[in-house]
C-alpha cells in the first residue's frame, strides 16, 4: 500500500517564481487536428530514423514513417492520416535542419488498421514488453529524449532496485505534467507497474513537488491500489526534477561523478513517459501525441493542450488567441533549460513540454558585469560544482582546467546563471567547455 513520504529535497538549487497560475487551473484543451504536420526523423538521443515513405504515399494516423537505425534509436509515426507531400530537410527546434516527413491531412484522422490492443501484459516476456516500448517510439518526455527501451534494458552488472517517476515539473510556467497527474493518475500508475514488471524491480516512487496538492492527492489515491508504489512528496525547488537530484531526494543515494543512475540502483522516468508506456503496451498505441503548455507574458489565452506531434508552434499560439504584445523571445521548453527559437514555424516534437512567449520586458537581460567572487553560483549548484571557475577557464580556452573542475558533471540547469548578481552567462560558457572536453575525450579514445 502506498503511503505519503516526508517532504524530501536535495542540497542546493534555487526558487524562481513559479508562474504556473496562468494555466494550472485552466482545463486541458484538445488542439485542433492540424492541416499539415512536419515529422522530423530526429526526435531522440541517438541515431536519427530513416524515412520509409515517399512523396505521394497515403499514411494512416499512427503508421510508422521513420525506421529506427540501431539500438540507440526509436521509430517515428504519422500523427495524422493523409498524403506525404515532402521528404526533405526542415527546421527543427534544436536549431538545425533535419530530414523530415511532411504530411497533408485528409481531415479523417484514420487510425492505422494494424494498431490493435495488446491486452494484459502479465505473462509476457519482459524483453517483449521492452521491444513494444521501442517499437512504439517512446522516449523520455521530460526533455532528454533518451530512448526508454535503452534505459529499461538494465545491464546485468547493475543492480537496480528502485524506479522513480518524475512528477516534480520544477520548471516555471510548465503545467502539463500537473494536468496529466490530475487527469490520468491510474494510467500513470499502470505505466509504472509495466516498467516495474519489465525490469523486475519491486519498488516504485512517484516524486511530486508540494506545490501540486491536487496531483499529490490523486496520485496517492491511485498508488494505494498497487503494492510497492509510494508517492514521494518533494520540496518545491529547482531543479528538483533533475535525475540525479530526484534520486538523492527520494532515496538518499548519490549518483557518482561520471556515472549513471543505474550505478545508484535507480532508473528515472517521467510521468508522461509512463502514461505513454501504458497506451503503447496495453492499447497498442504508438507515440504520436502529447501534452504541452503554451503560455508567457504575451500570449492572450494560455492553456495546456493535447497536441499532435509535427503540428507547428504557430498553430498552438493561434489557438491560444495569438500575441497581445510583440514577442521578443520564443522558447521551446521551460525558461531555465529550454531552447530559444528563431521562428514559430518549427514543429512540436516528442520533447516539447512548453511553448513560452515573452515580450521585451521579460526577454531582455542586463549586460553582464565582472564576477565579484560572491560564491552564490557554487552555493546553489545542485552538483556541488564551482561554476565561476569553470566559466573563467572556458573563456580562456583552458578546457583542461575546466575539466579538472568537473565541467562534465554540470547538468546545465541554469541555477548559477539565475542567481548570479553580475548576470554572467555561466551556463553558456560551461556548455561550450563540456562540448569541447567531450570531443577531446572521444578523440583520445580513438
């Protein structure tokens, strides 16, 4: 039986304004069926998919249109029924142009006839369930887009005894996980049960920040029906939902430097990922739609939506009433770790949790000034790093020294940049150092 845990947290972190009231109490909306979708072949960490349709082909909703290339890859599926109008490079929210399948809707939204419910998964080989998860195109919905089947394929030399679902949703403005937990708590718990069955793990937790009391109550009620599943109530603090911080808060275990969560005996997944696992494993439904929040200081009617993958940011903005002021910054994801966009024409992908639109007042940052060595960045760093020194060495191209200060352990949460009184772009410099250090290490291995 589930029981309420004591309030849990980690050392470090910051308390940015939540700004969730714009959408937290608004009902979830079903977005309009898009007229056209752009389905990128790269929506996950790992090898991009290869298109398996051509111009002129008719496709069904849920039909596979991109084939996985290797173990570290998952397929992509059509999110509407209609005709393939192009197979070409298109703009991607990551800033690159990637190969994409463009589909024009027939307005019918006809589900692929091959999609059938799978029924009860009990008695199936766990490897078969993990293969279903891969074939369903499931990745980490929380933002990292790590292929879920890879995460659940635990190496024999790792002893994992805990599965944690991340329902913290610590990024400001975003409310889609909160809405999902309030709307579909039983489905999330059933998804967690499937994860536990597939991995052989007996203990599961659902971590939720204490600023979501309704979601906590709903999830506790659903978890009470299952043995071995508890709700861990977390202190509201950023980045409480980061993988290593969530493991520390829930279990008290530290993930060693350079190691993976499995080295601390845990696997972390998102509540949205768990819900999709249920839809795929039980209902046979591949991953072609998700929840996201469209909000910000210049959005007329902010809301959380159920959207089809491949629909455009502009389409959802239009359904939110458009802009009330001239937008100066558009972000995919949350304000702390999201990616700024240069156009509203980019497609919604598997990792898109939010579309944030800010006017000039909120978008423009003051010019940075010299570091005053106050140490606030080190105080709030959830990884216990010294961001000021990593940035200093990065700016001087001393990446060997930045490596000595464990730059690769940075999770790029942005807490240091947020708290810095000199407004220095610490994360930007650290991200550069990480990229170059990682490249040098790869070169050295070769």
